[in-house]
């Protein structure tokens, strides 16, 4: 058997050459780097995370949350793909952008609220001191200049001298009525004709003397303000139209000047005939002398009454009812035992004669004053009719 020759390393002709083996993973598709396996694909969640991170600039909270969730999911998917997925840089970029946007929005909100609260505090601090300074500087010039330029010295002197007499004339009336009976005030007004015009505007004396006189002045103002009583139609000034005598715990005495009614006006002697309380309710059965004088005087006044008007005696009864209604508005502020109304009217020989004096119990003020005016001088509702002029019966 023949022996083969030894192999020479340089002899390549004897080594059979076969086909070169293909790289692992070649399947006819594309190859990766070095020709081994397919090229990794970009993770879609990474791209979506970066897109939402950019969108979070406009929609900060919602966009940031979505971007961070998608970035986490993309990172997890790339980690488990074993090299078949890529996009780590996109995930990192999405997380950085979302974090920066969230931080910028948080800083912006903090600065916004801090600056806004600072502006409101500054406005409140500045507005308070400016208002008093403007209001206090404007009034003084306007109040001081007009008196100096417009009021001459010659006109001030007559005003002060003319104002002194009314004050001296008014002080006596408030002090004298409470101490003297109702007969003395009527004699004072007719003697002085000039003071009535200046007396009404000056009402300070009553409030400065005593609480009782202050209460009397309030009642007098209420009576003058009653539209049903109205101003006097026979020229009696307001300060003499109603004279109120009030002392706490005592009867209140109101003397008033009766208005003129339809003509003819009452005439006759200036007397006030006493009347007992027992004779008034049964007028026909008792004291015929009083009833005869009443029947002879009253018919002329009632028969000649003008249409739409009342006689003077009826006006006196209507006034008495309105005085009680006015006094009822002060029932909680006064302390009285009885109510005495004294009516005055010019009669023969006396321009301010007492023509009626009627007394009511204070309990009459506890209920509405609804009795007819014609019954004002009857013993109910009155407690007693002390006296009445025959022309007013």
C-alpha cells in the first residue's frame, strides 16, 4: 500500500473549500451591526412620552402626568425587549422636559399669588391715610371765608339787640304756668301783641329747665304738628295755642285756644258754669235750670252752620278728641293721674275766657280714642265736666 506524502501548510490546493457559513440570525431580512440579527426598533411609547412632555408646556398638569406614565412604560418595554427595542434617549428627554415644565409652572404659580397678595396689602395701606387728609383740608377754607366777607359789622349789631327782647319775654311763660293756675296764662298773651311773632322760633328754654318742662314742650310740639288741629284760624300764635302743664305723678293740664267755627260765633258773659257729674247723663230728669239755658243758646249756632262746616262749640269737642289722640302717642313716656283740658274763647269782656273744663281718667289713653266728637264733654267718656259756658253746651 502506497504511503501519502506529508502535508505542507503552504499547500492549499489539497484543502477542499466549501461555502462560508452564514451569520446567526440571517433569515433573508435586514441585518444589524456586524451582520448579526435584525436592527432594534424605536419604542412607540418613548416617542409618545416625548410628545406629551412637549404638550405639557401648554397643559401642565395633565400633560406632565401622561408624559411621565408613558416614559415609565417605554423604559420598562425597552428593558424587557432584550435589545430588540431602542429609545432610551427619548425616554430620558421626555422625563427631563416634563420635570422642567412642572417645576416652571409651580414656580410661576407661587410668584403669582405672592405678588397678588403684596399688591392688595399695599393698596389697603395707601387708601386709608389719603381719605382723612382730603376731607379735613377742604371744609376749613369754605367755612371761614364767607362770614368775614359777607357779614358787615352794622348788620350784626341790630340782630343781637333784636334777639335779646324775645329771649327775655319767653323765659317767664314756661316758669309761670306750672306754679300758677290756668287762669293766669290767658291774661298774659293779650297784653303783649309784639312777642307772639318772635316767640314761636325760640323753643330752647323748656328743655334746659327740668325734665317735666322738657316733656311738656314735647307734648306741645306734638299738638302743633297734628294736622287735624291745624293752625289757629283766629290769629293765636303757636306758643300760646297750647299751654301744657306737666308734673310727673300729677294731673296734666292742657289749655288750648278753641278755633272759630261757622258763624254766628258764641257770645255772652265770660263765665264757666259748674256742672256736677250726676246731672250730665240724665239731662232731662235733673236740674231743669241748666237744661233751659242750654236749649235757648245752642239752636242758633246749629241752625246757621254753613254747609261743610261745624259750629264753634262742635269745633271745641273735635279739638278735645284730637288732643286726647295726640296725648295717647306719649302714654308710655308720661306719668300722670288725670287729664284736664281747659278751652278758651273770646267772650264778652275777656278775649281769653275759659269756656270749658273737662277731666278724663288716664285709663282713656289705653284704648283707641274712637268716641264721636259730640260726646267729648259727656261723662262717659269724660270723668267729669267741671264747668262749661252756656254758649258751648
